[in-house]
């Protein structure tokens, strides 16, 4: 597919693709393997194309009325139905000539291109094809913008281009009014502004009230509605209950008296609003229908106080609950939208929910990747819901879904929570509130996605505690970990979440533990007494014990994705209390675990019970353990591939993608890849990681190369100087020529930093380290015959003559070994090949010991100063599926 000057898609047999990849790498061109195995738009699809003719003939039954261009012909379809059908079939068997088609359309006079589709990719292709030429290309839809907003953008651009349109379709069900721009441009007083409100069109009968009735209604309600806000907060009409605390019920001021940081005017947040319909209008219509159906007697009874007098719903209390920052919109008793900005400097608990709590000896404040606990997401949603039903207790939760991990790979993250009351708001028994949690893109507030959702159940009082069945307590089997090891070696949680006090029993069906209720005064830097709706810390520990059971019994890692149900039978417990938790668990298949948990207070009374679902991770305990406690174990391997004459001076370490579980780097949105990166990278390296604009495979190899080099250096520094370092203590940063160098506070404790070099190819990363030379270079390539087309670009004529001589005496492919030798010498010189492989010439080849003599030439040599006339030896090797070389410069 020839999409545009900067993108071409190629399909072919595996051998041909491998040859192409080698040519691309020699020319330093970017590429990515597509996870797709269907040979569409190529002759290889011919075996599957037989039914296409019959299928398409049922659809293509007449000539088009509008000219249509074919990306197979790069021209208009012919005016012959049979030829059109043949062309449509050929479209599956021939390349897509999109670039040529757009150029043909442009040559025919087309200047405006509208893309109908969900992503806008073709628009970018067109802009690339026609760059520098006048044109307009615009998509009708984009994933990061609402459909109506993008449609309006499209229509506006087409309008200014003079495209005739019938816009009445947009407004036929609305109440538009014509604007007179000359009037709008004239400054006027507020009193002279035209009326902007519009009557609601409805079929309800017109209501008529007598003057006496109108006066009585005015007397009753005018003081409450029109009175100015009191100078001091007045007692709330309805108290709010959060976790049984009265912190929010002391003073409930009018909504307009809340601090500016807590209430945002609607016109300021148009980009953040996501409302379906208008709840105010819906409530108004329902009220009108009910009102007009009342009999005169009912109205009279209402006026005579035979019915309760309604009052204004209480606004959100101040201060807001601990996890809510800003109220965006609030319809009392109906819906609420709020924001929360997670910040590492404020939400201290996030550092205790990072896999790898302390990952650097020299930088104790450097943590792994912080993730938001599912139970904190639940708490945030519960707090938003609670503002809709003051005076109510959270008694249950249903269908809590974690749709993906919420992680902070930056210092902060913005969440939006939307809560809406379901059903009858006057139901005295209970209220159900649907809540969704969205993550906002910090660079584009319109780009957001749902990350969690739940149904919250509120009632005036807690449910009656059901009679608990006798607990089937498991017997204590031999455990893999003692109590002291659970948080040191197994669970990643920091002190804020370390509540498992003792494991009493565990068997193949259940686990029995005692949990200590932990204090919450250290969760935030700004709030030492958070009044939660739930106890998110205690609930997190319930999820911990099911994960611990899975590790104990099945040696699998499981993480929570859903809370099917949670029933609460009392107020949150006090810090220091201990509860008994029994979780009956079953591993349903290779993917899911279900746990049924009961929580009993010290007096044996049931406090809560829940059903949770966990999903098996695409990770294993060895890799997980490495991320929990980096520096205490290694994942790279010593690679003894070098010749005996070189081995005493150099140690090589290898790390391959195949050493990780299937799906480790891509499953669940790539969470484990990012977690691994945050485990081993220092602060400056993380910035490099975020700025890597390379395909995923290259990003993975880059990271694996860093890990191999860091572990090689850690091993040497521990042996030579007794330094106990973790990978993140060693920052590998490029110099002005791109050469990687090791940095860190530890460098002041050693006489010199060992020389090292990194190479990677086809999922393998290699690091070589030496203390016997000032510089070292290493290169590795997947063993394969070097393509004939690549040899003239890589080697000069006299080098090819040497390769021919060596080929007569050995079956090995010395072209690839010599290529690796050039790369190794270039790295040892600290400059790389810079896309010019013939800047380093092969002078001699020793096929017996694998040595290749390399000499710099031309302008490349002139840049080397005293080294310009030197010849350098590279020691090549061949091991299993890889060929490589190492070069040392004293």
C-alpha cells in the first residue's frame, strides 16, 4: 500500500520480509512489523479471492451517478459495469495506489477532500501527498473530539470554501434565531439586550391559576428563592453523612458561597462537560406533567399545608469530600460532575501503591510506577454519589469495573467523575447512583476515556446484619512465606497498605487472615483526617488476600478487575481494630479468579462481605519479584560467547524478550512494560524513555539493553568495591555523539567507571563490560545470510574481494561478521557508523580466531585525532542464532 511519501506498507513471504528489514536497518530507516497475517492487496491473496466475484456481483448492479476513483487504477472507474466488477475484485489482489490516486484527483481539479470515517488517518496521508499545494483535507470524525463538534468544524471549513450546503437538517428540531451582526457589534446596556430565552414547545394543556392562588404561592416561596445569601453559614437543611462522620454536616452554605476553586462556572468548562440530554429540562417536563394532572382538591390541600412543604435541596457541603477537588456541574438530587487531580506531592498513598516502592539506594524518594488502587477509585466514585443523597449511608456497591490500570507516569493525572441518580429520587428505601470515572488527557481535555464504573447504593440506615453461617476455616498448610516476608518479598504495597497481621490458615479453597485496620492520617499531605465513605485501605487488603491465595496455591499473579458486590453493615472501623477475614477462592480457568470474602469484627459480628474477581496477569512471579525488589535479583544472564583470548578482559550479559512471559510487554495496555521501565530507570532516563519515538519493538530492545548493562555494572561494582546498587542507581545517558555513559552518585566512590557497550537486534539485548581498556564496543545481529543487495552498500570493492577469499575456505557468512566488526569498532570509537559503513574498512580477516582488522578512512578518520591512523581489532563470534563482535581500544 502506497499511502503517502512517509508511509508504505509491504507484504511478502517471510524470507523476503527479513531481507527487506536488513536493508532498512542498513539505511537507518524506521519500520514496524504489523501484527497482521492477511495478504490483502497482493497476489498472495489470490487463493482466497475466488468467491469475491460472485459476492460483489450481488452489490454492484448499476453504474455510479457520481464519479468514483479507484485506488487500484489510480483513476476513475470506467463506465462499464463488468469492468468495474473486475476492478473491484482486483482491488484485493493488487497494491493500493492511494498516493497516485490523490495526485490524479488533484490533476483533475479536486481541491477539497472530506474523509468519512472514525480516525482521520487518510486526511493526514492527503496532507503529506499534497504538501505545499493548495488544498483542504478534513475528516468528518475524530476519536478525540465529539461527533457534533467535529461536524461543525467540517461545515465551517466547507462554508468558507464556498461549498453549497443545506444546513436546515442541523436545526430543524431546534429553535434557531437569526443574528444581526451589526447589532451585536454595537455596545448596549444589559437592559437593551434581546431576550435569549425560548419557550419550550410541548403539547401540555396551558395551566391557568387564579390571582389568589398566584399570590399565595408567591408569599410562600419568594423569601426562600430571592433572599440574598446569609452573611454567615446557616445550618444545613439536610445533613451529609460520610462514613458516619459529622465533619460535613456542621455548616452547609449556599452553593454561591463556596470558594472559587471549588465551583467552576459552566462556560469555563465547556470542553470538560459530557452530558447526555439536559436533566434540568427532563425534570421540568416530568414536573409539568404531574402538576397538570393534579385535581383542584390536591392543589388546595397543598396550599393548606396538608402536604409537606418542599424545600431547596442542599448544595454540596464544604469542605468537599477528601477525593473531590472541583464541582463542575451539580443538579441537586439528580447528577453531579466533579474533577480530581491526582498529585504525587499530595496523594501520598500513591507512592505506597507503586510496584517497586524504593528502587534506588542513592535516591530513596525515587519510586516505581504509581497506580491508583481500585478501592480508591471506588471511594472517589462513592464520594461523588454521596453528594446527591445527603442524609444517606453507603450500604452497598455493585458492578465495580476497573477497565484499565490508572497509573501516574507523570507528577499528576486528572480524573473526571460523573454520578447520576437512577430511578425514583423519592424512594424512601434506597437510592441507586450510577457513577463513571474518566481519565483526561492532560494535553487535550476533550480526549478522555472511561477507566472505571460502579453502581452505588445508599439508604437511610445500614442493613440489618444477617445471621452469619459458621465459617469454614481452612487448615494451616505449609506456607511459602512467613508473615514478615509478605510485604518484603511478595506484596508490593508500602506501609499505608500493609495491614495483613497474620495468616491463620490457607488451603486449596480458602485463606484465613487477621487484618489490622490502619490509620489514614498519612494518606494525604493536606488532610490528616479524611472522612471517607468507605475504608479504601481496608478494602484494598481484602483484595490483597485473594491475590496472596493465588500465589500460595497456584503460583500465579492475579490483580483485581471487578468487585461484583460489596455489602456494608456498619460504620467504618477505627484504626487499630482487628478483623478476621476468610476468603473462599477458586481459580475458574487460566484467566480468572473469583473470591467470596467475609469480614468479621472482634465480637464476631459481620461487618462486610463482598465478591471480587481477579484476572491472571501476563507476568510470572520471577519478573514480578524483580520489579518489587530490584537489586536483590537479576534477570539478565552471563553470555560466555567470546574467544578464550578475549574472555578474561570482557564479560558479556544478554537479555532476550523470550525470557519474559508471553504477552508481558503488550497485555493490559502495556502496564508491565511501563512498570519494568520505572523499576530500572533513573529520573533523567525516564525522560529519555518518554521521548523515544520508535516502534514498540525498538523501545523494548532499548530498555532490555539498559537492564543488561546496569546489571553488568552492578555485578562488577559489588565484586570490586562492595557497592550494593540497584539498576536505577546507574543512569545511562548519551554523550554528545550518542555514546552511552554511566552516571550516579556512586561514581564518586570508585577510581573509574568501567567501560561498557550495548547492542540489540531481533528481541535480544547484549551488554559488554571491561576494566582492561578505555573503551569497548559490541554489536550483535540475528544470524542470517546478508542480502546480496546490501553488500555493495556495506563494503568497498577491496573488502568484497577479501570476503570472496574467506568464503572459499569457510562456510560461515563472514559478510555479517565483518559488518558486526565495523559496528563494534565504531561504538568503541564513540561515534557510530552514522549511516556510512564504508568509513571503516576491513583490512584483514583471520577466519581461525575470528579477528577482523578495521581501519578508519576519509573524513571519519580525520575526526579521530591521534587515533586516525590506527587499525583496530574486532573479535567476532557466532553463537546459536546470533553473530556478533567486540572491539577494545586501550
